[in-house]
C-alpha cells in the first residue's frame, strides 16, 4: 500500500499488462482489458438509467465547456462493489479515499474541454471541495465501449492521444512530487464524432472521503 490516498508507479507496473506512457512530465498508465465486455455492459446499463447533465466544480462561464451526462453509481450495487474492489487492487489505494464512482455518457458533438482533475488552490472550489478530504491525488478512468469516431482523451502537454477501447483503464497522478497540481495532466475529452462514448471514473483524495 502506498501513502494513504496515493498510488505509485512501482505498484501499478507490478500489475500484469500495465504500460507506462513514456514522459518525464507526468505519471500516466494504460491497462487494456481491465474490465470484461459483460462488466462494461452492466455499467453502461446503469449509466443509461440514471444519467443527468454534467456539472463543473468551478464554472468558468463557458456553457459548452462540459456537455456530457453524468451518473453517480450506487456504492451498494454488487456490480459497483466488484468494480471498487478491482480498482483498489490495481491502484493500491484504500477505497475510503475514493470519491463516488461516476459514469459519463457522451453523444455526438459532446466533449469536456481541456482541464485538470485537481482543484486549483486559488479557485472558488478549493475550500468547498478540499477542506474535508484534501486534494485529488489519482484519477482512474475506464472506457466502457469502442467509439466509431472521435471521443479520444488528449494530453496536449505530452502530445498523447488515448483512443477509447472497451475495458481499457487509464490512470494518472494529478500531483507533482511536492503535492502541487501537475498542470501537465491537462486533458481534453474530445468530441464524439460518431456513436456514443461511455466511461467510468474514480478520483482519489489525500484523506478519507467517507
């Protein structure tokens, strides 16, 4: 187990099939086939049942900044319990440090423009979101389906584009070694050009979330 709320490159690379994206600017990892087709389909079904318009923690005035839909997954649902356990094993982070697992759904033309997952110390959201559980440490995101066109995740700072692939896990460290936000994690959920895109995301915190 890493420091509470933190994973580590050493732990992640000990997981079979884990790949690290070569970059000195951030810790970014990819693991294909993390979830099975059946697991992906079950999660998509739950997202469809409870999706709602996505919101921003710190609204910047751009109504088109995040146009997807979101679903908070029920932590008592056996499918979600199983996912939580798999994420704990692969990340090495105790589940109590994880926020509620979210599902996201993108239709054609929908996107989430370039952003970081950690909270900015000078932003309006800092006190509201960090006062109890601290900063976001790691992000673990899983693509639930293949997207016919578009929908990739672009890390502009390192010139890396990750394309949606059913069951593929994408994980990254949001912070620098000194605990400050790593701006090289700026990423863009690019517009879907054809079909739909489904993902599930879990963000971890420095302190227990619940």
